[in-house]
C-alpha cells in the first residue's frame, strides 16, 4: 500500500471530475439546482447531545471489498429502525467502490438526513451534492488547506448544506475553526497511512469550543468505543464497516445510540 494514499485518491478523483464536467457543466448543475426545493430534513447534531451517523460503505483501501450482511434496503431500513441520526454514503468510486448511484438509492429508501462522504475540493462537487439530494457534505481539511476550506464552508452555507469539516491534528482543527466550522469531524484514521487510533479524538477534543459539534470518525468497532467517546464529551460518531457487516444493523445501531446517549448524559 502506498505511503500516501490520499494523493492517489486525488489523482483518480480528478479524472472522474473532468469526465463529469464534460457530461454536465457547472452552469447546467446550477440550473438543475434552481428546480430543487431546499433541504427539509433537519441535521440532528447539536452541542449537548449524542447521535450516530451510520454509513453505507462498499470497500476501503486498507481492507478491500467489505462484505455486507444484507442488501442495501435492509441495511438502510435497519439504520432507521436503530435510531441513527443520519446516513453517510461514501461515493468515491476507485478506492471505496461507491458512487452517486448509491446516494440516489439511499435517498429513495430513507427519509433520514444524508451526508455525502467523498473527496471534494470544488464548487462543482458541492453543487452536484445538492442536486443529488445531500443534506450535508464532508470537507477534508488535509485536502483543502485554510483558504480553500473557508471558501467551501461559505459555499456550503449558501447551498443550505451542513459541512462536516474533517480534521486529524491540532493544526487542522485550528484551520477548521478559523474557517467557521460548526460541525467538526475528528478522523481517527490518518489519511496518508490509514493507521487508526481513537486516541486522536480524545487528544484533540479539548481544542474545540463547546458550541461546536464534534463527531468522531473511523475506528469505532462496538458499544464500548462509543461509550468511551461519549463519556469524554463527543457529540456523535460516524460508523461504517461494523454496521454494514451486521446481520441485524438495527439492533447494532440501537445499542450504539443507547450506550452513547447514556454515557453522554452520565458525564454531566
């Protein structure tokens, strides 16, 4: 595996993006957006509580193809039954096996708020996300840098999209906060090596003001991990692989939500 997977993903994504722009231009996307109604679903994350983002994920660079226990309708229905606050759909094609086809399918299956999780750095991708029915988008600080991040956070607000701004170290947290991030995703996975440690969230959490929502991403493998994070004051977790592998995702998501909510309340 490459020591810098992020760069490989970006190279592949640029090719995909160029092809998409040839098929549908940015101006055409804006015209399509004019026909869309504003998002009506409420993004359920706020300071003072705990919620779960359950993810639809087909593969990863570190583990390859992820075998699902159920079909897509079964997974998505299970997420709703278990009390997930939102669904994340990973749409990167070449390394994660996703696509906007998955996003469309989940949008048809679920009334929950949807996060488009991808590697995005352009106006085109954010407008495209709204056209496809996204309620929120992932913005990766390591990919964008301070100036570009500030611009996309502002564009997301213009588009009435929530922005989950992802960070992995102290410098990125500072950049995200300066850019006006209201929902901070602390990625426990190093995107350049794909090593994972929940300690990343716990180490960076004290840097975040209490009025900013903190979501812990990657590395959650069960209720004990969620309890540990919530007890420290984390407002939510994004959980993917361990959800899609479950024969009863509703029961599993329900336990994560229950344990996380209880641990968050008990810390007060």
